[in-house]
């Protein structure tokens, strides 16, 4: 069963389009962004947002981009910042479900847990 990308409270986003340098990239060769999402899974997404996938391993994301760009090949750009997949997940379906489950659990876990209070009676005093 395939679920639309808007399932599990995911909001559809406009694809991020970075400027292409005409001396490096050709319009025939697709550009794929490869990076991580906020849960740490690897994403491979075509710059125009037509195809993309979610993966557990980086090499799987690179192989997906290479196979999607066949027979002409593709250009890949590794991104440092996190981004989200705004197309159908054509990668590993299990990773898509794990990502949805982690996104659901993340609502209940604070991003930065509060500091642990230490009572004054447990601190050592005048130990020098």
C-alpha cells in the first residue's frame, strides 16, 4: 500500500531549485540532490522534484540517482543541510515507514531535554 507524501502530517513543499551553472551542467543531464533528512535517513531527489527516494545507506541513494539518470548519467550534489522528500518515496519503503514512525514519536520527545537537577545535599563541599 502506497501512501501519498502528505500522509502522517507531512506538508508538501515546493522543490528547492538551486541555480545551475551552464558551463558545468547540461539540461539533458538531471541533477540529483543527495543528503539527509531530520531523522538521519539518506534522500536522493531530482532537482525538479519529479523523482526521489529515501534510503538507509548513502551508497543506496547514489545508486538510485545513477539508475534514475541512466542511460545518459546524472550529476549529484551532496547537501550539508537537511532537507525533506516532497515527492513519492521510490526508494526503500521500509525506511519510509520508519521515518514516519520517528516523526510521530518525535512529537512526544523534546528536542533538548531539560537539565537534570542536582540537589545541594549531594554536592561535595570543601573538598579541597
